C-alpha cells in the first residue's frame, strides 16, 4: 500500500471505522511478520493522524493471531529510522522527525501497558 494523505483516509474511511480497525489489526500482524516500512507508515497514518486506537487493534490482533504481544509491536515501532521513512513511497510525506516521534510515542505507550 502506498501511504497517502491521512485526510483522505479520514474523510473516506471514517464511516467504516470497524473495518478500518480490522485493517490496523492486519497491519499489526503484518508488521510483526514482515517488518516493512510501509506498515509503519500505515500504522502511523491510522493511529496518529486519524486517531484510531492502537490498543483496540492490539486486542483484536491478539484474538486473531497467536503470539501477538504489545512489546513485540513496541520494539518495531521504537526501532523505526529515517531509512524507513525514505523507503515509503509517500504522496504527502510528513516530516521525518514527526513520523519518528509519533512512532516512538506509540511504542512507549505499548511498553507502559
């Protein structure tokens, strides 16, 4: 998936929030399996720009796939680098510092559970 303007997601997908939450669950599982920068970008867009709950997604992912733990996802979020930002084909790229700061916040939030 190409990361696009989060406003597009919000206006288009907000009425389908339950389905969007399912997408986040799939991204959580995919990130742990693949560790792809585009999954980090999508999690950032949904959770930091659209303000959808990463905690709800983690709960759903734990029910969907065995072995999904918040600390595993936190490790991946906290290990994001500018190289991950560069690897994403952004349409409207956020500042790299904002992306990394937001992902760090999400990762730290998961560790504190």
